[in-house]
């Protein structure tokens, strides 16, 4: 088991961090999705094709490298469809669709993943997009996805659907006929969602629906780790300069203890994410437990750190002008994206036969 990043992975992290600090600082995050940032993200760093196999013009990297990148995009609160495109890419690497994988690797395709990627196709939310009500007759898809992450920015929808051959994965051009998209008012202002209605929309069947729910849990946990780290760094920096009653607030015992608790949660979360990424690449048999643990612990810990980060800022943290509420809202939106923590705790208990 390897929980420490290699030299190459640390260099990747440094490059992504430096790029995002310059191209998408927090003041710019408030402006929303910027296609130029995404074009540079792919053109200069090739991140869109990070886990795309080399035969499809990608870098052929593993989940560990993807988690390194997602930690940095999470810390920067990068707006737009990077996370959902990464989700879609994970699915497409399982069905090996050349057209879409090449388009994603070259930066021409922004994809959104909708519907549950594990469990039944009708039922509770088990993945990004809401309970899937899509049916496919081989060339057209009908149905509605209630909440598609970055559904207004993406150009292609990748989603599971019911067909005569069972559960299949389909691709739909979101700019084509038979597609209706409605932007939703969401908690997180940095990353929107859309209601997508398909009424006989032309579709292409990519293959059987892959079971990638565990991989998505790991990817999301990596973003949550980045949110935690950035929130803690911000409040530590603030505690060193904010003076109250003639003393820096970081010198007060109550603040120091809270910061120590937040740091402990971050350290545990990092170990869990690194282990889950290692399991995805090296030990698939351990992945279900590792993925369930990642969302059971990291999702809640991320929200708690973001919440305390806001509270320790005092009154300024509650204002719209301050960045604290952006971290708070991203943390809460991510916490429930793959289902609330109690779902993953219950699954983990089942897997461990408790």
C-alpha cells in the first residue's frame, strides 16, 4: 500500500495548483464557467485527457493521478463541468468509445454524466443526475433526469438507460433535437445543475452500463479533500492576522483547539483518499470498502471543516462578499452528490458484515 505521492505526482499537483492560482483565482470563480480557462487547462496541461488511454490521444494515467488533480480543482473551487466530465470519462474508459474519448482528450467535448451508475435504474439517487427514468429503443432516448451536474455547460450527456438488452450506457448530443434543458437554482453558485428532458432525442448506445459507482465516490472524495485543505489554510491564515481584544484570535485556546480538530480531520481524510485511490489502481477487491469509507467519512468531514472555517471568520464569514460561504456551499453540495453519508455508512457496514 502506498499513501505518499510520488515525485511525479507531486510535480503534477504543483503544476495544476500554480495554473489554477493564476488562471482561476477565487475572485474569478464568482464569474462562473469560463471556456477559455478550460481550453488552457487542456491545451497547457492536458488534464481533460488525463485518464483517457493513450490510443485515444490521452495520457493513460491512473485514478491516483486523477485524484491529485481533483484535489487541486476542489481547492480552487473551479467552476464548470470538470468534475462531471471526469465522471463521464471514467464511464467511457469502461466502454472504450473512441469518438467521445478522443474528443474529451483533445478538449473538444465537455461531457456530463447523469443517472445512477450502480444499483437499479429506478429508485433512490445513487449517482449524479437523479433517479434515471431513461428508456432507449436503440436509436432514441426518452425520459427525464431531474438534476444533471453542469448540464447547461456540457455538450454531451452520458447516462444509463433501460433497453430491450437490459441496462445500457447511451450518449446524447445535448445541443441536438428532442433535448430540453432547464437551469436549476442550486445551493452551490460555482457549479450549476440542469433538468434534462429527452423526447425522442437521437442517441448512440455505447455498451452495457458499467458499474463505476465506487470510482465516482473516490473521485468526489478527492475534490472534497481539496475543499477541506483550502478552507483550513484560509482560516489559519486569518487567525494569524485578525486581532480581537488586543490579541490575534489564533492565540485563543478555543480557536487553537478548533483548528487542531480541523487539521486532524484533514489528515484522516487524506489517508482515506490516498488509500481509496490506491485500491482503485492496485487492489480492486478492496475498492468497495475503501470507496464507501471515503464518502462516509470525507463527505461529512469536508462539510464540518468548511462550516467551522466560516464560523471562525466571525460575522464577515456570513457576508456574500466573503469567500467562506463559497466553500461552505460547495462542501454541502458535494456531501450529498453521491447520496448522504448515512447511505455509505450503511453500505460499509454491510460490506464489513457488521
